C-alpha cells in the first residue's frame, strides 16, 4: 500500500493550493461527489448571508467531454478544489474544510452523474464501473496515465487529507453523513474553529439545506447507494481498500 500511495502522490495534478478566493472566504475541498455543493450551500447560507458568492460559467465533467454550466454556482467562491492530497496541503494557511463521504455513495454518484465517466465507457453497468480503472486523478478534469479503481482512488484521497489535517489547524474535516444527520452540530463545529470571533447563530436560526444543490445534483440522501450495490459489488469494493481505519468508519455509517 505504501508503494502505491507514494506512486500516486508523485502524479502531477494541475490544481493550485492557493485558490481564487482563499483570501476572502473559507475554502471547501473534497473528492468529487462527496457533498461539496451541499456543504457550500450550508456554509454560504449560515456564515456568509447576503454576500455575493456566485460565479457564472462553471466548468465541469470528465476530461473527454468537459462542459460549461452557464447557470453557474451560487456558492462557487467557496470551492477550493478536488485537489489530490500532497505535501503542500500541510502548508495551507487559510480556513479550509475537507468533506468526505462513504466511498460506496461516492462511487454510485459518479457512475450516476452525467459526464463524469469517459465517453467511451458511458454504457457500463454499475458493477462494471466498479472494476474499471479510471483515467483521471483528483478530479475527472485531470487526465492520468495511472489507473486505479474508484474505490482505490477514493481511499487515497481521503487518507491523504486526513493525514495532513492532523497537523494543520487550518483544515477542518467533516463527514457528509454528519451534515445530513446533525447539521446543527456541524454548524457549531465550523463556528468554533473559524468564526468564533463572531456571535454564533441560535440553533433555530441556522439554515438547514433540505434540497439537492449543485451543478448536477443527485438525490442528496446518505443511503441512496444501497439500492444499487449487490453483495458482490460491496465485496469487491471492500477488497480494494487497505486502510483499516477508513474501512471501519465506512462500515459504521
């Protein structure tokens, strides 16, 4: 595993550490389809009410078929990147959130999202997709010659960010499932870490995001993946994972 992770970290990913709006707003990082836009909306509505966070013409999708969403994203200025973890992450010196989600949900969401899989593979069944060696790294936008299954890619992404967050107080790690289950508690965690010089909202005034949000939102439910995974699919997904801590957390969700 250590050799695989070392090789993965050596890949060059054209994604900056210092993001466009890092000097003004908290930045949100994630593996694709991990609740990124959901968290952006939650943070925007509760910590930046009344501020213009909108960015028009947001680029998205797989490198083989990149598209422009002309409607833009209401909270795009909060987006950091889908940066793959590397040593520079330990040097992040601005408020940042990393959100991660059950890897099975991530895999299902990527397969179920238009334009996130290479055009030549867009007719694959879900079981076939799980065994596919994906041709991107960090984000579907970044072509890579190295091939990993989506389970391996997700695990390395989460593992790296968890590692760098342990020694960097500027990175707060959140779980998508916690944001769904107890958004009030998540609000106060974010407030305590990054906004404690301002009065906290009363719990009754915290804006709970109940609708699906984002460029291509799916169901915005934590367990939607369960209807698609067969026992064989789950067994294969788990067989791709090496980090026992991440595996235990995933299986406890």
